[in-house]
């Protein structure tokens, strides 16, 4: 089991001290949330069955790769990921360069969580049709993978078109940094199974995670990729070593923790959590 820490729901002043302490304690990875913009008119939720956004529009936002590149220079071993980056909102040249830069500056510690996004009005504000966000994400990801792995590429698609181009240098991790697809919808699970190196779920219980894992296994078999290594990454509660074993038994490979209630308690909470899960 890999134990990860998320910087979501944390005051910005605590980002750096939490990252430094997580690195010192030996946590496997640190993940940063992402949105490009919050319109005042917000509706929907990433949580199935909920209608209201879980965050207000005045929530502070930061460029995830700018922040993670800064934290890469402050840390030594902890892996650094996005949960999740709205890749389809960017031109793939921009996204591929940001991800490549993090991988290079961190010496191969980049983890990339991507998603189509639940906030439709964010897409509208950016001048894009939210109905196309799944297809646009798929095409952008395909282009990024080619930029990271091929000597020269050109492309003519539904959303992007360009003549032959070079993209150098390539990322340190080969063929590219791990790509984990976030989301709980059927489309997100299918995308994760089809093109992802893993699935990034929301906060789950030992009971609730069983069903999406079963669907992922079904889709991976359907796409003929069931033998390819694949991560199952979710948030979940741990109160004992037995809980860790139970998460492993249901198939989770990386578990998100946020062992604090208030930002000012985060560093101390990390220490207690490390005693429990990293012994």
C-alpha cells in the first residue's frame, strides 16, 4: 500500500510545511487539486447524487504545476501529483510542457491525475462547449502522449490540428509520467480502464469502493488490457493496521489521507498518521 497526502481543503500557508513534513516522514506522494476558474454561477458536484458544489467560488486557486515545481525544489523523495488536472481545458502543447517540466525538475517524481471535470460552467467561461469535454480530453491526452514519446508528430483531429512539430526534452519517466484518470461516472471509469495507468476515485469506504473496482476490472478485460499494471487510488479512513490490510484486500493500491481537521493542526496530524500507517 502506498500512502498519499492531499493538499486539498488546506490553507495555502500550510502547503509548504505539510509538503516538507510529508517528505521527511516518508509518505509516498503528495497531490494538489486543480481548477482553472470558478464562475459565480456554479452547479453540480463531483460527488454522485449531490447537486450543490462542495466549494465556494472564492476558494483560492493556484496553477498546479507551478506549485508542484516549487515543492519539487523543496522536497527529495515524495512523488508529486495532480488530483485532478483539467487537461481538456488546455491546448495539449501547454499541458504536455507543464507536465514535462515537473517531471524534469522533480527528477522523475511526477504523477498526473486528469479528469474531464464536473463544473460545466467552468468550460463555458473558458469559451468551450462542456458537452465536448470528454472527447476533447481524449484527443488532448493522445497528443500529449505522442509529444512525450515520438520524435516528430503532426495531428489533424476534431479539436486540434498542427503541422509536424518537435517536443524536447522528453520527460524522465518513460514512456511518460503515470496518467491516472479521475471520476466516478461510467465514462470516467471506462476512460481510466482504456487509457490510464490508474484510477483516481473520491473518498470511499471499504464497502463503497468494491463496485467501481469491479467495473474497472470488467472494462479492462473488455479492452484487453487486464494484464497491464494499474493503480486504484482513493481517499479512505484508517484507524488501525487491520484497516490497511482491508483496503489492500479490496484492491486499493494507494490511499489518500488528510489526517487533520484544521490547517494549523496539519503538521501534527501528519506525525500521528505516520505512526499509524508507516510503522
